[in-house]
C-alpha cells in the first residue's frame, strides 16, 4: 500500500509505503505493518554519503566496522584519536535523529525495530557498495 504525507519542512508531499517486515519489500496488505518513506531513506543516504566522504568507509572499513558504527556507535579502531571519533558518531547520531524526525512528522510515531532494520540495511548497502 502506498500513500503520501505532507512534509512541512520541504513543503511537499512525500511517498510512503507498507513493507513486509521479513523482506523489506513493498507490501500491499493492510493493517499495522511497517513502512518506509522517501524522506527517511534520503536521510539515511545523505548520512551514509557524509560518512563515506569524510572517512572512506566504503573503501577502507570492514563490514563489521560499518555495522558496529551504525548500530552500536563503535568507531573503527583505525580512527585512533578520540577527537577524530567525534565526527563519525555525530553523523550516526544525526542519521538516526533524522529518521526519527521523519517518522514523527509523517506518522506521529517513532520507527519500529523492523523499519530501523531496513533503514540500517540501506545505509549499510550504500557504504559497502560505495555508490553514493
């Protein structure tokens, strides 16, 4: 199922859609199913791009380093100085805060664990493919 929610910050309607919680694929069923939208996906992609631009994460970080940064806020060991660790943590915090804001603005709630999982998957894939 697809619908549009008005994004007052952008001044335009943004598409949202229901997803299958197991696959993350669009889902046509009704009821209380997880959903994704253009705005949170853009938030995730912008943050992944910023992390990659600043730190070369797509080229130099392992899958585990990317996963731990995005989910656990653990900075890769190769970032040796505490002062250097501030920026990636700020970018990760900004990613999840931006996602929360998108869901609150559009759906008046925070994202569910399933929604967070699929948004993490998009950020992870973007950083692993280095396509941003």
